[in-house]
C-alpha cells in the first residue's frame, strides 16, 4: 500500500537554524554573543565590480617591462615629515593584548620588509613593535592606555581613532582572559578584569574640540608627525569633511567588514556600512573641499587581494589598509591547526572567538605556550610575500588599464555587476552607462 | 633669572619650542608667560625640570602631557588642563574647566578653585587636589591615583571606577555605577596628609570620606547588567 505523501520538513528562512541557535544560546547564558573579526554577512563588495581593461580607446602598458609605480606619501598637508611608502597598503591598528607579542613583531617586520607601515592599537606601543617597524603609526584612542609623550614622539605618525568599521560608536573590549600581567601593566588595570574602554575620547567632544586637540598633539611633536583620523563607515561624507575641517593630514575610513579583537556580534553585523558604499562619498567630500590627494584617504574593511586594492584606488582612495588579511597571512586560522579548532567547537576558517585567548595559531592570544607557535621572522616573510603579491596584482590591473601609477586608476576603469554595487560605488552597471541615482536619468 | 615670553607678540609655536628646548636641556630655568588670553596648548609636552608661570587664563590643554616641569597658571584654565600628565606639578590659581587631569599618569595637579565636569576622567596614576568643588561625572573610569576634593562633588562621582582613590570633604550629590563609600584607614590618612601638605590645602585628613570601586563590574555578570 502506498504511503500517504506528506509535506517534507521545511526550514524557516526567518527562524533559521542559526537564528534559533542564537535564541537558545542567549536564553541559556543571558549575555550577548561576543566575537572577533568583521561582519560575516553577504554584502555588496569589490567582487561586484570589474575592470574594463584597455581596448581601442585605452592603451595598455606592457605587463612585465613598463613601469607602474606604487609609491604613496601620506601626510602631505601639514606634517613636516610625511610618511613615504613603497606600496599603497598599510597594516591596520591592532593592539598588543588583542594580539600576542610575536604576532605584533611579525607584523612590524613584514611591513618593513615590504616598505610600508604598521600601526599600534589600544594598549600602547611595545618595544618589539617599535624596534621592528621602520614606520610605525601610533594610535591615539579614547582609553589612552600607555599613552605618553615619549612614544608619541617615537611614532612616525599619529592616528586619532574616532571609530572603526566593526563597531562605529563602540569602544574597546578585551576580556579578562587576555589581561595578563604585562597587558594589565601597560594599561594600568588590574590583572584579569574585563577591559571595556570608552567609546568617546575623554577630553574632546566634537570636531571643534578635535581641531584644538590636534593642535596640542602637533605642538608636542614639533609639527613633524602626520595626523590621521580614523572613522568607521557610518556617515562617510560628513565624517570625512569634518575630519578635514579638524585638521587631519590623512583620513582612514574603515568599512563594516573591518575586524575587531572583540565586540558584540549584534554590533558587528548590524551597525555601519560596507566599505563599497563609503568610498565615493568620502572622495566626494574631499573633492568638494578641494582636498582630494591633498588629504590622503586610506580605506579598509575586507581588503583581500590586489584586485580589491586596485578597485579601492580606482574609486579614489590613496591607499588601503589590511588587518584580518594580514593576520591570515601570518598564520591565523591556518587549517593545520584544524583538530584544535575542532576541539574549540569550530573550524579554522570560521574561528572568531579571538576574545577567549585560546587561538591555536598563537596570534590572538596571550597564552605563552600558544604564542610560541608564531615565529616572527618566518611569519614576517609570509606577510612580505603576501603584500608583494597584492601589489603585483594591483600593478597587473593598472597596466592593463593603461596606467603607469596605481593612483591613475579611476572610476571610468570600472563597471558594476549588480544594481546594488552600481548604486553604492556610483559605477555604471555593466553594459550600460547608468547607475541608480545618476543625474540626468 | 626668569625669561619672559609674551604670547601677544610671540607665536605659540615659538613659545612652546623655547620651553620644550629648555626642558629638554634639564637646565632648571624659570619662565614667565604673559598675555595668554585663552590661548590653547600653552606649555605642552615639557619634558624636564623647568618652571613656568603663566600670568593669565589659558584655553584648552594647557600643560598637556607634562613631564617633570612645574607649571603655575595665575588664572583659570580651559578644558583638559594637564591632560595625560606624566609627572611634575601643575597649579591652577583659579578654576579649571572640564576634563582637568584627564588620563594623567603621574604628578600633582593642584586646582585652587573649582573644577568642572569629568575632572580626573580615566586618570591613570595622577594625584589631583581640588580646593573647591567638582562637577558631574568626575573620575569616570578612573584607573589609578588619588582625587582629593575639599568642597562638594557633583553627580555620578567615580562612575565605572577602577582602582583610583577618591576623597571628598564635602557632600557628594550622587555616586556613579560601582562607586561606593569605603573605610578611611590609616594608610589613607597618610596619603591625604601628604597630598594636602603638597597642595597647601587647609584641611584635615580626618574630615574626608573615601570612595572607591566595589569591583562588581570588573567582570561581566548578568546579574549586574542593570548597572551598565
């Protein structure tokens, strides 16, 4: 006898397995989910743009023989000593505390080998980092952990952090597991406490105040250091304009794909804008103020390869910055630690519990045994290789578009694959000369 | 010998360069600044044992990041006086605006008048003595050091406090999250005695109440979520 057909199990899109699991986890623990990294949701991104390449109307450069410059100078507006980089990709701010000492050393060494800068983070400047970084950007954060005038003067540039893409409007978070004696000492905090640093600076409240704060920092450092202002991808037009008004030499703009050491998952996934949507408004603000290429724009958040870099530059950025990709290059989430990631209930590529300090790769941890797994010299070589590959990829594209400097890449070199990307990047949809919102249509 | 620098006729950059060079030279020189007229970032980044007297009131961030220098303002100061001070002594004869001594790591900030809101915010080891009253949210997230107030304190004193010690002689309008009154023990009497003497304050240590962190917010606990 035939069985009566019945409706197969039908999963809800709204109440998906992941959504239900999070409801159960919240009910069981009473605390929001905390994790590291950037957004994991699907977003319009650089993958949704393509380069057109040269043809009858554009004349390409020979790929292996004709020069395509990649140098960039940051801080040309006011600073006596701008930063000259060989490549337009920098290492983003990541703290000692969030990262292990060997990891920070590797970032400094690798960046130096590739001819670029690295950046401190919440927690101050370590000797390893300063010693191994030819060009070091010193972050000036709301917490002011470890802040002192000597390190300020030892820095090559100062980055005032107003926000970051993973959590625009949020402060720092480093949970007790990672507040070891050394980390606590640098931050003037008791060992083992949850460190939740402020979301606002303690001694200024807006761009008018910030202008005076920048004056103070310049007076303390003899007007030598480029002053960067880092903002999360929230309101890029106005944030950029106000940063320029406040006196920035460089604006660092971090989209929501940018990572963090730790914050609430709801913050990472639901606050901020993707970097693709941020670049054109920021560039427009600079152009409206007559400051494009005078105040340099560094963008970050989900930059993975030379194509992403080239697209960001074509949209008007002067350089890009990488954090998550740099960590992966030096060994973070390496599948060779797969069994240990599995023991933590995750997989190598999905691992995001950076706040717990148990990272098998020895990078997002303060565990002395785990951090031994990072050989700073070897890891630096891998970062150097990766940065070189990114640069070569970017040059390949720039030459194919007929440019002898990667900064000559321009919006006209691009087309968009989706309506969303076309609208966000103000790049014509492939096969058309139109994008949503284009004047005259 | 005292060198006089007139801010009415000398650029701020030149004034600070002169002071910074003298401080770096560790020559124990004395300077007098005239006509500050609310100028910002006066006498910042001094890294040595010089003495600077400012005749008049200043704007933002006077004596910022001071190390070793002795700076006296014969007037009032704008926001952020002695911010992130490392060591030395900064004395304000008048009143101080908001964020006085913010994030200071060391030294003594001696305010003879009143201090506005957020005095000692995120302080990290500095000693601050306020002879008058202080405004709201003072010592917010204060980590280390001592804040001594001879007058009254405003709302939310010591909110989200870490290990800084707060001493108030007058009334406290309200305490911030995790800040509680604590026993004034003999070691605190000694600290107070020393600071009051250094600050030239006319008060007895026994007249003060001590406030500090109850340490309930140091590690997240769902039962304390309402405190955040």
